């Protein structure tokens, strides 16, 4: 038992899956204290889309610290904030025709979700929110109320209310369009579902098992909500910032959500930063009505502004689409060659293999970790092997990880077959 295991709460999680004492990291690699290299197909659960310690971001941060740039300033004006906001407007919002005001919440994803829910309730004067089955929005009470996972929900220790879960795309099988139900509920005064302030949505449910909403489904959802005067909140915390290819995951569906939550890879460096984007007409906050000590942290503004250089052109988005095609074809080949009872899921560089026998996903992930590939499972049953490499990973590194997955899938299936014989 090391001193962390002795001293840190039992609540610790990832260190149980990845048993190494990590010390340095660069690009797609983590290095443990003994100097062993671990290939990272987890990317800080989506916080490291540009890899570990990307050089231009590191330099910007080092320069800022070296000149005694102000580190902490609550939400006072700061040069670092001004530069981030101006660049975000120029590089991300304006070219996409998106008109949003930016709110800096506390620096984690769940802080942004809490603020978004509060804002939607304030804008509409309604309490009720619709969420989706298998959604994941964070660990504070408001976020837990819109999260599906029963284990996490029970951890709240209090009742979670004012939310009704609706079936996500595909929840009732391929042949059922779940929006028929949502539409019926909203149209029917007798449905028993109070008119909601908002619907909160992940376009790709990441923690919930890499469940992908179709573009047509997304379009119909947005139109339906518009017709009913219900706000659309897109939680792009895990699959925004280029994870699916474009900067925002909802771009290809042509959505313009009322409210968007971003965090994780927004700072680009693993430094905590979160925002809520809101249409200007929804900016009904009174000054200081929602505050926090670490709202917008200047070192994070510096790396976030530097990260926007990845979005000055479409090179990264195109490269992500190319790599995503490669990963998908290798995973589908693996499915075809092994004939295993699993299904491929994904969009961009979030992809997964969903196993009928849930235990297999965990065994394969553990076998990968033994070979020093960091990879996790997702889904409430941990039945999905989830691939989340950095977007900037080199082709050879991507293939190295895919080779390890292929070997481990074969090993685990062989072992299962031998045990059954
Ligand atoms: N929303 C989504 C979609 C997430 O994936 C997560 C975390 O995984 C969160 C919210 C919560 O973010 P945080 O853990 O930073 O509070």
C-alpha cells in the first residue's frame, strides 16, 4: 500500500484501474516513476484533446507565469480574460454564426451544468427539466438530478427532483423513434409531465456508454422544443472542443442551442475551466447572482486562448475525421474477424465496443492496462470499451494502441472459449 492509498479517501477511482505512480506526460504518453511509458487512450476523460503538455500552450503558460501575470482575480477584468474572450469570439463563435454571451462558472463541468439549469429556470420561470436516459452531467445535486446512473444518484443521499428522464435516441431499439414519445408528452396536457424549462442533452452520451444521437433526431428535437418554447441545453463538456470533429458536437446537425456547457478540453492543458454560453436574450442574471471564487482562472484563460490556434483553420477537424475513420474501420474489422457479440458505436474520436457480455469489456480493458494502454469502460454496466485518444495522437501511436486492443480482445475471447470448453 502506498502513502496515497493510506491517506486518500476510499472514494478514489481511476488509480484502482491504472495502478502506476505517474510522474511526467507528453503528447499521447504518460510516464510512471520508474520511467515506464503508458499509451493514453483516455485523455483525461476528455480534458486532454490536444494531448499532454502541448508545447505552444505550455510556452504561453510559462511566459505568463514568468512575467508574474495575475493568477487569481475572481471575476475582475483581466488581460488574460480579455484575450481569451476576444479570441473565442473571433475564432469559434463568429465563423459559426453563433451569438452567445459567456458566463464563467466555477471551473468544473458540474459547475457549468448547475449554472445552466439555474439560468433555464430563471429565464422561463418553470422548475421542471427533462433529461435523457443514461445521461451523465456531474456530481453536484442539480447535475445528479439530470444524470441517469443509479449508483451515482443514490450517492446524493437526498431526493433528486423536478426532473423527468426521457428515452434517448435508440433507447427502445433501432425501430422506435423515441421523440414520438417526447412529442406526445409535450403535446398532451394530460401526460402528467409538467411543462419543462429546458431539455438537457449530450449529443453523444460519453459516460453513459458512447450512445450517439442521430442528426435527424437532434434536428427534430430542436424543432420540437422551439415549438413548445422549451430551452435546449447542450452539455458539450466531454464531446465538445473537437472530440467529434467540429468544435461543437452539434454543428453538423445545424443546431443553435439556447445554452451550451463547455469544460474539460476548453483550457486545452488540463487546467480547470468551464463556461456556460447563452443566447443574449437569455442573459437574465443579476450581477453576482451566481458567483464563485474560481470563476475563470487566468492561467486557464492563457492556455485556452493558446489552444484556439488549433481552430484557426479546419486542419484539426479534418484530421480528426480521418483518424476517426481509421479507428472505426479497425474496430469493425476486429468485430468481423472475431465474430464476437459486440457492437461498434461512435462519432469522431469517441468510439466504443459495446459487449453483450458486459464482463468482457472490463476484462479487455484490464488486459490493455497490463500492456500499458490506458483505456476505460463506460455504460452503467461498464459494458462498453471506450476509446478516447487525444485528437493530436500520431498515426503510429493510434495503431499501436489499436494493436494492443486487438491482441487483448483475442486473448480474452480465447480464454473465455477455453473456460467454456
Ligand atoms: N457533463 C458531461 C457530459 C461529462 O462527461 C462530465 C464529466 O465527465 C461532466 C458533465 C462533469 O464534469 P466534471 O467532472 O468536471 O464536474
